[in-house]
């Protein structure tokens, strides 16, 4: 009896092992080659990939070579510096081509009409690839930014109320309060004899302070510690993303993996302290809610779902579960997205205004006329049309994210192409924003007047994405930037410092390599 049983066990084990081996080979080799073959038959080709690493080494080499060089003056023609591989391959293979990130084939797409169709019509049939999710797993996890399908739908629905209506008016109060503190500190520094300031550092600290209050309420001091750790984690994950991602590679005891896991544990430990404090207050009766901030909204929603699950004694049919780990991921996602992108928008806008004093004066006059000496309110903001134009032009020239990625989850018809399931589509936002055919001969010049008309074609201006999966915090980010810039130009005149070295680099987002040094002159004593 023992021999037949042992034989059966061995057969089952071997069948399971063969299935795993086949699925692995299919995932890493057969399926990508099938996708590439389908695209080649439609005339979409690209550089020949190397075994395992694809075109990663060529991309890294080109980018490192270009970003190591300084820029002799402030030039907004930054595509050759930040996306040299795009320029090279688009000249060789046309406007749409295939390149490989390790074992993953990616199609570069720049056609505005096809981009609009992908982001709107096929929003539910596209999302983040496995490779992208693995790259950000230890950074922002599976929060809204990295969620797909039904999970994305539920997470968007849960988070949406935190960025609407009266919530935004409440947030505006936090923005003004924090900006007041920053401007007072800046005034003291200038009056003490400091000739120039690094504005990027100040804007990063300011937006971190704001998002800490919005996300964690009274725990914003602890939020600042989380911000510092997340910044380190972002840099480590960006470095690790340049390495080849193989099955199980995240378990290798490499330097990056050790540091990343250590930082992740520390960040989540601080978040858990805040969460446990909120839960303790409710359980002991010291508070009747988890708070009105984003964390409070998420904890309340989790409690509702727990109660529903208890009553039904089973999971919901869609299988979505809002658990503590997902709340941690959402907190990290919004902390990163809520301060990083706005801080960079503010930094680059200040650089542009410091380099273009005529536009700075125009904004100052507009703010004085609209606000009449008062601090900007949410009622004032729609009337600040010149400020809207300046912000849009800043987002066009220096979009925080250079790439907008999507993966097709089903076979789809996109324009004249049949897109096979599993193909990653990468939209080079920076290249599209600097495309002379779309924007004219002055594409690399600072010209906010191009946004005087609101009727510019969708698909060519996409700093926040487009369609159902656009940035959920877009309205908040623009409101925050408008209030801060309006208050800044009302109290200071500023010009670019002679020590400023223009050197944009990409660390997940576009950043000034050496900061942005400006000379500040108070308009009051």
C-alpha cells in the first residue's frame, strides 16, 4: 500500500512542479515574445533586447551620460537630458516603438488621440503591471496609485470624499496657516542677513507640514518623521528599480534590500503608533470617531466593513478587503503624492518666476486686485486666471512624473493597432509636453499665454493623467499651489541667484539636482 501512495504523491508533486516551471517560462519568456511578435507584425519595432536585462543597460548608460553634464544656462529643453533613449529610438524606429525593461516589453505611445482613448475608453481594462507593483511594493505598496481592477474602484470610492467640497475648504485653512509660518521664518532669515535661500527645501518642508496635518491631524509632528523616512525610502527604491528584477530578487540579502526593508518597517511602525492611538481613544470612550482627517476616514471605513462582514459572516462577493496593511499603503501613497508632486510644482514655478520677473509682477498685481490685501480664499482662486496659466505652464515644462505607464489587461483595439493582453504602454509625458508639433516653435520657452484659452486638446497636456484614473488629489494640489504662490508673491520679490545651477534629474519625479537658490526681497518690514 505504501508504494502506490508514494508513487501518487511523487506524480502529484512532479505535476505541480512542471506547472510552476511552465507558468514561469510562459510569464518570463513565451508571453513577452508572443506580444513582441504581434507588435512587430503591425510594424512596431524597437532596439534589440539583451538576455534578461532587455534595454536597461543602454537606457541607464545614456541617462547617466547626459545627466552627468552640466547645463551652461537655464534651458527648458530638457528632453535630451532626461529621456535621451526616447529621442534615439524614436528617430530610429518612429513615434511608437517597443523597448524592453528586463523581460517586460513596453510600447512607447505619443499620439494624443490614442492616449485619450487609452485613458478614457479603456481605463477599466488597463492599469499597473506586475513589474511596476514589485518596484513600489516596499515604498507605497498597493495603495490607490498601484491598485488595479475592482480593488482600484473600491479604493478610489473610499478615498474620494477626502478630496471634495467642504474638506477642501478645511484644507485651505491648513495651507494658509502653514504658509504663514513658513513666510515668517523666511522673513526672519532674510532680515538676519541671509542673502539667498534654497527654495526647494523650504517648499518640501512646507508641503510635508501641510499633508501631515491633513492626513494625520494632531499627529503632524510624527508625520514629519514619516516624511523624512519616506524620502529616504523613495531614493533607495529608485536605485533598486535600476537593477534587474528577477523572481524572488526582493529576498536577496543585498544592500538595497536590507535598507529598504529596514526603512519600510520603521515607517509602518510609526504609522501603526498613530493608528493604535486613534483606536485606543475610541475604545476607551475619549473620542466618538477616528478623526476627520484622511486616516480617520480610512479607519472608519474599515470598521464599517468589519461590521458588515461580521453580520454576513462571509466576505463580499468582489473579494475586496480594507485591512490595516492597505491603510498603511494608502497613508504612504498619499503622503508621497500629497507633498512630493506639489513641492516640485512649487519649486519649479518659483524658479520660472524668479527667471521671469515680468510674469512675477503680473501675478503680484493680479493677487493684489483679486484678494485686496486679504489672504487668498477658495472663493478668490477661480479669479486668479494668470496664476492658473503660470501653474499650467510650469506643469508643462516640468511635469513631476516623466512617464505615465499602463498595461493592457485584455486585447484591445487602440487606433489602428491591436494591443495584445499583457503589453505595457508607456506614455512619455515630458516628451509630449515638449513636442514642437503639438505646442509650436516656442515649445521650450516659458510662455503662460499659451494657456489663456482653455480649449487645448486633451491627450497632449497630462501632468495629472486623464480619464477615470486621473490623480484623485489634482484639485487639492492646484488649490494648495495657488494659495502658497499667491501668498509668496504678495510678501516677497525674488530673483534667481547667480549660484543656481540648472540640472534637472529624475528620481521617480523630476527634481533640481542642486536645488533652486533664489534671492528674496521682502515687500514689507
